């Protein structure tokens, strides 16, 4: 178990990485039964209200929980229904499908043990709640990871709708808002403690380099084929995205236009990371990793984290990378249950192998069909990729004799370690597509 952040206290909870695990069905939910990629969002913002961007994600998820998720406490979880039609009355009792609420709104995303994931057309993320909080009387890591996710996604969407065509992503501001809202929601009288790492990727776009009308700040970002840019507060305030216009900003207009089908733009990814979850971009066309975020640590097995008693905040610690990508690139948001058990090259190879099998027609059925993913689509392919990555990481995690990145890092720190690291394993796989 990952440790909570350092606090002015002589005691810090520690969980053994070799704790016994229980094999469970891949999907463990607290809240939604399924996420719908279209239609009305839980906070009242409809998908069609968002600015129509030239690019989108088609997504799939793969989840494995090392133990059943704890039910959300009041006031976040609605009481069980007495209806025979309620999902709780079915045979699948390993899944808690009661609706979870905060401030009267359904909580976005999926809970997977202490992890939480979110997948949509323009934003994906994977948060890893620090499991050591489960030993504290008022600790609930799963609640914290899910609430941060919910408020973060909501802030991104609300900001996009409010600004309309003048929208310019500011991931740090959105995450800071989510952090403050989570602190408020879990404060007295609710009083629930926890911390979580976060890793998210927001899909946007920019004009192709050399196109007429390109902003000077954009042209300094490097070649179109690469050039990851780490954004500072100054960069974020001066950056002019492809759909921003001076007139719209001066007049405060939020009139929404359809930006799909534009040929003068290329996809641009805003990756935000705090802690040891990870975003990785794999390019199947060249079978290479074009980007991966860097983990942040206080010390070994104690990552940077948001929440109770932690000195870390989004504005002071979170890192934002601006990553030019291409159509067909696969963006992965993963908890450390993946990257502690699989090396980067294994992840990349598995992604490319799965896509090859899918496109060759060798995949007849996928577990993603059970999660509302339509087969014979790119979303179905991403569901297959995510499931296979989860299974590969799980195989190492449960093997006491396997070699793993976690074992290697522990040995480098002078600690005795063998085998994989049993943990919650969460994967969101998203392929970048052009909107017609």
C-alpha cells in the first residue's frame, strides 16, 4: 500500500506490498452502473453543449480491484432500494450499484478498489487513492479519488461551456478547483479523510505550424511532429489555442460553432500529473512511445498526493505537459497498479499487439461488451486494449516470483522485494480520432 503524504506526526501508516489479495470481477463500481459517452451529464451539462472539437477520444476501460470497494458513506451514498428491479437484487453482489451523490449531483466515473477512473470524448483520467487511509477511523481513499475525479471533470466541462469558442484549457485551475471542492465536501460535519494521486489527459487542438493566422506563442512550441512543452503559469495565460479569437475574447462572446472537419489543425494533449499514476501516449503506426508523464515522489512508495494533511496542492506541485499527438495515437491513463508491474516497453508492445489482433479480426469477443462498449468499433478496440493491459499487469501482480518494476525500484532503495505488487489496477485507453 502506498503511504500517505508526510505530516507533522510521528506515525505514518505503511502497507506491505505483499499483502494477500482477492481475485474479483474486473469492474467494481460505487455509483454509476455505466458511463454514457453521449447525452446528459450528471451535473446537467449535455455533451452537445460542449464546443464541437475537431478531434475526439474513443475509449475503453480495464479494471481489477484487489479487494471489494468500500461503500461510500453518508451523505454520498443513497440508501438501498427495496425494488426487485434494483441492480442490488441481482446475482452480481460484488458490485455496488447504488447511486453516489455529492451536492445533489450524481458522481462521475467508476470506483475500482481505491482507484477511480473517468473516460469521455475529450477528457480521461486515473486517480489512485492512498490505501493506507483504510486503517484510519475516518479514512476513505476511494471516496477521495472519486470526488477529485468528479469535480475535476465537471470543472473542465463547465469551463468549456462557459467560454465557448474562446475556450483555452487551464488544467491546473480546473484541478485546483476540484481539490478545493473535495476538501469542502469532506470537511465537517462529513469529516472523511483521504489522499489520492491524479493523472489526466485533456484533448484539445492547435493550428498546424505554418498555417496562416497562427499565434506567435504557438509557433514557438516546436515542430508539429513532437516537442513536449511543460507549461508554466505564464505559458497558460498567454497561450492562444486554435479556436480562440481576439474578437470573441474582447466581446466576451460564447457563441458555439462546429469546429469538426477542419484541416488546418492538429490534436494537442494537455497532460496533468501529480503523484505516481501515469499518462502514456503510444503510436501504433510506428510502434513507439511518444510520451509518458514523470512520477512524483516524497520518497519510495510515498508519492505526491492531494488530500488530508498533505502539503501538496495542484498549484504548487502538479505538472502540465502540452503534447502534440496524431490521429490514431493511443492515450493511456493508468494507476500505479499497471506501471509497478509492467515496464513501459511491455505496455507499448501489448497495445500494438492488441490493435493488430483486433484489426486482423482475431478478436471474437471482449469483456468490454459487458460494460456497454459497442463491438466492431474503435471504442470496442480500446476496451480490448484496456482489458488486456489489465490482465497482463494482474498476472505479474499476483506472481510472487515475477520480476517487476516495483521490485527493481525497491531493490535500488536497499529493500528486500520479490515478485509483482498486488494493487488495484486501472486502465483507460483512448484512441484519438477526427470528428467528421
